[in-house]
């Protein structure tokens, strides 16, 4: 968005400088906007991945808890089927131990990692909000720069029209 202006008047030279600064600012805003949008998309992707991982953790915990419960029930039933003795007592004890470990193991292998992944997803959500805010700010600044450029071009147009009218008046008087 380069505007070539020949500076014959100090006001026109100043306007030319303002337009160059505005153009540079608009280019920087466009880069900032692209960067913020890219970061927003990356953070959204990370948030979705973390939420999927949290769901996987929940499934893993349920499977582990179920496996320990099943092992406990199997050992208890095996102890009941065995003849009385030390082996039956040990097997029943193992069944009770497995059953009592089912819930804590389910929490340890599922709930704890799930909460960590949910916290990571929340952090990614905060990054999304931050990137979105920076993108909106860059867009707002770009619009203000565009409005300033329009005002500067309007002023240059007025100056050039005044000069042209002055030149025509000089020519008419000749």
C-alpha cells in the first residue's frame, strides 16, 4: 500500500512522511494479526488435545479400577473354591487386597492425570483468550491507522486542489 507523492510543499512532504509511517504501521499490524491468529489456532488445538487426553485418562482409570476389582473378585472366588488351608486364606486375602486397591488405583491412574490434563486445557484456553485479545487489538489499531491515512490523503488532496486552483488563478491573470 505505497502512495507516491511528489513533495513540492512542506505540508505535502509532512503528509508523505505520515503516510509512510502509517503504511509501515499497517504492515506491522497485519503481521501482529496473523501471528495472534496463528497462536490462537495453536492454543485451541492444544486445548482440544488436552481435553482428549483427560478423557483417555478417565477411561484408563476406569479400566485399571475394573481390573483390580475383577482380580479381587477372582481371587476371592478362587479362595472359596479351594479347600481350606493356607493357600485358600492367602488367595482370599489377596482378593480383599485387590478389591480394596481398585478405587485408589483407579484414581491414581485416571483421576490424577485427568485433573492435570484439564488444568493444561484450561491454561491453553487462557492462551486462546490472550491471542484473541491481541488479534482484536491489532485489528483495531490497523483500522485506526487506515482512518489516519484516509485523513492524511484527504488533506493532501485539499492541498493539491488549492495549489491547482492557485496555479489556475495565476494563469488566468497572465
